[in-house]
């Protein structure tokens, strides 16, 4: 920055000295005044041009704060309604929820082996049970699964984690066979 300022001042001084030498060659007073007015305007123009180039150079890549959100656009076309297989929808949702919990806690992707074990759990003996669950049941299962998973923190301990989770979940519904999960001997 200091080098740029010094070179700018030196350039201006060279221009002024050149103007003085050139002005000494003019003998007529009116022409000399007219020369210095034009020469002063030329120097001012040069200074402003240098300042503009400097500002452009400094601010061209500088990011500022995010501005306010713009106006709401026109709504798009209506999408297709999709389909949901009620027999698989809830079990797939629970399988995805379990995978996301494991990914969030271990900070790495779930292995194929664990994904297979999760799908076995949600599809084999418990699919009909999941269809009887409501949102409260899903939240209870999620909290119990997180708590049991955090005890070991190792997805390879799947059988122990899911067995303890099912046991504690069934404890919340002691005589409700529609919601109780089946505990297999591993």
C-alpha cells in the first residue's frame, strides 16, 4: 500500500514538473492562464481515474452482508400427488430415522450391514406394530433408541441396542399388544 501511495505521489509530481517546464515556453499571459486551467483539470481527471481504479480493485471481490430477502415469486406448477404404501411407509420412516440417528451420533455413514439389520428389524416382525403407532409412539421410540445408542455409541452393538430399546419401549405399553414390539432371541 505504501509503495502504491509513493508511486502515485511521484507520478503527480512528475506531471506537475512537466507542466511547469511546458508552461515556461508559453509567453502570452492569457494563453498561460488557459494552459494552467486545462492542465489542472487534466491532473484532476488523472487523479480521479486512479482513485476509481483503486476502488474497483479493492471492492471487486469484497463480500458484504446478506441483503434483505426479495419479494415472493409466483407459485410453481402443482406437483404429482405421489403415493404412499401404508404398509411400508411407517416402517421406512422409522428405518430412515434410525439411520439418521446413527449417522448423527457417529459422524460417518451407516454401513450396509447395519442398514440390513435395520431393515430386518422394521420389516420382519414389527411392521404391523408400526402401523398402530402414532406420533407420540415414534417420539418415545426415538428418545429410547438415542439413549440406548449413546450408552455404547457403537452401531456394531446393534442387537444389544435394539433389544434394550424394545424392552424399554414395551415397558411404556405393558398390556397393549398392538403397539408392543416383538423381542426375538438373538
